[in-house]
C-alpha cells in the first residue's frame, strides 16, 4: 500500500503543496523514443492553497529522487526517463557531472534517478483533488509489480517571493495506485 510522509515532520506550508500522485501503466508508442523506454508513467500535481490560486508563479520546479527501500528487488534499477507524450514546456534537469549541486538542462530526457523538471511559469490552481499543475514523467527499470519509492519537493517564485513545499517521501507506490493530495 502506497504511503507518503514528510521528510521533516515539523515542516509546514500553505503556499506550495505536492498534490495527487499516481503511477500508471505505460507502453511507449514510438519506437524512436529515447531509450530506455518508459514502462510506467508517474503523474504528480503541484498545488497551492486557494488564496494563491490566481497567481502565476515563475520557475515552477518539481524535484524527484528515487530511493531504495527494503521492498526494492536487487534487479530493480528504476530511473526517470522521457516519454513520447511529454508535454511542451518541460525543462529536464539532471545533476551536473562536474558539480552535483547544480543542474544540467542540456540533456533532455536523459535517464536519471534524480530529476528536476522546470516550467518557466504556471498557475498552480487550488488544493482540490485533480487540480494543480500536472507533471508527467516516464519511469523505466521497474519490474512488474515492484513498488516505486522516491522523494519529491516543489518550489516556485513570484517576483520578490519564493515558496517551497515540504519535502515528502513516497513509498510502495505500485502501478495503478494513487495517493490523493495534498501530501505536504
């Protein structure tokens, strides 16, 4: 059964929230899509509370990192990958080879266990189920029936202010399972 928890239990925010999370089955339809092909599709909403729902935020970031758990088989090496239906406006960032605290945005769709997707701007809508700025990310290397575990956080800026979600960890998320948000 999928669960989520705050990495820092004392963290509180009402501006940026990680919303609904779901892992969908996926079969790549285009043979020329980047390898490895996604076999699952992760959807995550980034939300805000209703008092900020009409604000357009800049640099809306979703940062994800796959983590190993006791339920991860030694044969599983899941990675985030591009998929052929990825929406326009995604800027795919992987850790820089020379400085792991920086992001390399020149390798769109490169397979990675740590990913930052940046959108130049977006309205985050409200904290109601199904709302939010949705992100769709391919997952490869996950055995059939195996769970996915990852950390997630979101952030954005608006002129002179910045906001961030509480970092969360998702565990035991299987294909066809979802966690209704907001999660942080």
